[in-house]
């Protein structure tokens, strides 16, 4: 596994760049992180912010 990038982010809302259909999110800027890992040619995006621990984001969007 390789770390492709690791960076501080200011997410545009409570979805932390990983919105799920049918959910509503806090409309405020949230400081957090985005880490992208690569294994076997596939990239895995992990997002975190506020008090939420890092989680795998299957469909990452924006920042």
C-alpha cells in the first residue's frame, strides 16, 4: 500500500466531500483531512473532519 497524498482540507459542508443520497448535511465549513492510498492499482480515499474519525469514501467529491 502506498500513500498517494495526505492533506489538510476545509470541507464545504458536513458531508466531508462524501455525500450520501437522501442525507442532509450541516452547511458550514469543516476543517479536516483527506488521505489517498493506493493498493493493487486502486485508490482509496479516506476523509475526516470535525469530530468524525477517518472513514473510507467510496464516491469522493470536491473539497
